[in-house]
C-alpha cells in the first residue's frame, strides 16, 4: 500500500513540474483609463508563473508624473486538470500631478516587460463645488448612453463621503427588461471636490438591455450612519443617520437592424475568430492520423452564453470529430469578454489534397456602428499515405499493390525499448530520499528552541503590533516593514488605509521623513541616505499624532472606518 502511494505521489509531482518551469507572464493594467486632477488611480501588476524570487519593480520612472500613495499585494494558486497556475497581483495607488495624457512606460518585472499604458487626466470640474458642502452624495452614469438590444453598456455608481460611515447599505439596480451583472470588485480612491477631500466607492455593472425603446434606470438609494469621533458629548462619537440618492439615468435602446437576416445577432466592441493547431509545411499530414484543431471565438462586450455554437464546415476527404465545447467569461476593465472554444479531431481518409473551407461569422461593431465579418481563411494540405505499420486501410487503389510487409503492424519486439522500469525505480528512490530529508527537518524543528513569534492574530494589542514592527524595522524587508507599520497604526487609528493617510495624521517631522524614506525604498527601490534616522529608533516611543485644530474644518482627509455595502 505504501509502495503504491509513493508511486502515485511521484507521478503527481512529475505532472506538476512542467507547470512551474515556464517564465512568468506579466501584465500591467489601470483600474480606470481617465481621471480628473486630484483623483487617484490604481496600477495593477499581474504576474502569472513563478514569482517566488520576485523583486519589486523600479517605479522611479513614475515620479515625475505621479505621487505613489500606497501598495497592496494578492496571490493565488489554482490547479486545473493537473496543471498548477500561480498569480501574484501588485497594486500601486497613484495620484497624477498634472493634467494631460500621462504615460506609464514599460516596466521590467520577473524577466518580462509590460506593455506601456496611457492615462487621460482632465482638470477638475468647476461644477463640483455644488456638492462640496455635503458630507455624502452619489453619482450615476451609463457608458455609452445609447446602444442596441443585447449590447453591453457600463453602468457606474459612485458614493462620495467626507465623514466616517458605518453600517452602510447600497441598493442594487433592478429593472424589468434589463440584465445587470456586477463587474469586478468595488474600487476605492480619493478625489477633491470643491476644495474638499472625499473618499469614493465606485461600483460597476454590465447592463444588457433585452428590449428596444427609451429606458429609465431608477435612482438608487444609500442608507448609513455617520460617526463624528470629535464630538465631546459622546464617548464613542456622535452617530447620525445619513442617506444619498444616485440620480436616475435615461438611455435609448435601438432594435436589431431590419436587414440583419436570420443569423445570430452579435453586437460587440471587438470580435476575433481563429483556428489553432494547423500543421506547418514541415509537418506531414497522413491518412488516418488525426489533426487536433481548436476553433476560438472571442468577443468584447458579450458574455460567453451569447456566443453561437462553433462547427467545422463539411470536409471532402476527412471526417471531423468535435470535442466538448468550453465557454468562459472574464472582465477586461468595465467590459465582459466572452470566449467559446471548440476542439476538433480531423481524420483524413484518403491521400491527395485536403481543404478546410473558410469559416465566416457576421457581427455588429458597436464602436463603428456597422456590420463586420470575422473569418478563418481556407487552408489546404497534401495528405500522404499512411505510415508503415498503420492500422488504417486507405481508400486509394494503390494501397492494394503495396507489399504485405509494408502493411504489417509493428510488433513489440521491433519497437525501441524504453527503460521505464529504471525511470520508475529512480523516481521512487528520489521520493524516498525527499521523505527522509523532510522527516529529519521536522525533527530538527521540534528540537530547536522556540523563537519569539511576531503576532499576526487579528486581536493583537497595539504593544504587540509595535514590537512586531520594531523587529521588521531592524531588518531589510521593506514589504514587511510597510505591512507591520500599517497594522500597528490601524490599531490606534482604524481609518488609516495607506502610508499617505498615516503621514497626514502624524505631528512629528522626523517620523514623517522616515515614512517618506521607507516609501522611496519600497516603491521606487531607492537606497536609504546617510541622513535618514534608523526606522526603529524613530518609532520606538510610539506614534506622535498631530493635534488637529477643531476650527480647521475640511483641511485634512476625514477618518474612514471600513464598512460593508450590501
């Protein structure tokens, strides 16, 4: 039984190895493509593959156009059909310094380079002064404000609040004849309106109309409780109910063009149709040997369930065997990207020329407002006779004239011998050695004297969090220093979200300078200058908080307590 288990584990390990030997695939995206001056945007760096030895990319090139306010990190590992895939996402919060088209150049991450990005930064709207006196207000928008039946539109709801909010509840849109699907996670950023700082919670929906006509999306309501921690008459801060209302939005939906015909109506922003797996000129195609081809249909602005079934055109001289289709939907910013895959095994049944006819699919380009055609061009191959030893009997009459020895199946005695037995023995031996090494290491770990653990429990005290930070501050891991510093600060000031918030609340210039130095090291890979004081020395006596002037209303970012929107 143990022998079988060891063999099973060895085979599983051999199956998982190829998934980790590929180079990392990196991608850079922005959570928004256009912002107003004073707003923030998040640069997401996604690394698929081995990111165990990843170094923080050099972000110093962004310093001339952006202020870097904070960072986040998220990692995940998934195993599908024996293939392991790991993904690491680094998020960097940026605030533009000026208007215009700002460039985010290609970044070198994990041995690969990202594609350059552009961000449009516009001047702040003067009409924003109207809402500057309100603590909480909402906005709603549909992009674009007109479209076709079945076309995906983007519906955006933004909640602005300049006070601490608790127990918030935001309605979800509902309307007969309209399909609403939430897109991605809520986006959080800061913005200045009328000279006042607001936190913004942005929620996006994919809006797909089912009927033509003029449609009004009703107003959405927000209900919550505002807390004033500075109220001297309340130990926990004054609490008062607050509400806001997102304005109703009207859109015009056009019907399918009258001359479209009986084919599937596919209104999309972009569409591609490809056929993968076609053999090159050096790969022979023989009778009886299958060609494994995969047809891919991808559309931006349509979910996978709206895409038509894929099929292979009739073939002369071959038989097509379809596999089970696969469909997926993902998000690309505010848009749904639907994909349908259909695999085929094409088995030629005679020598000569095999032609796979062209495949066409008509769709409607909603950006250009016209009909277009996605097409796979025709492909032709020369099919050779079956190779010696094939079990396939061709329909070509010349086959009967071939000698019987040419058609005889290859026996096991004539086949090359592969030392699978020795490979299995070697694999098992390596596995046993690994198990023994692991047991020895476990025994060594038990016998080692226990080290002082850095508390990670949610209920750790401020003193424990401070000690954890001081341990990290004496090391060289800037990621751990940032994480432990924020964890300690949030025990005393739960409103803090990133290092920028912490700096704004500190009253000691030396502590603010130390955080600025830490940010340069962590986000821009800069080295500590000789004039910088040691990080642990600066904070060993605790935070020195700034004493706020009660008369200076609106001069600082308001404290923010996290709350869950239902």
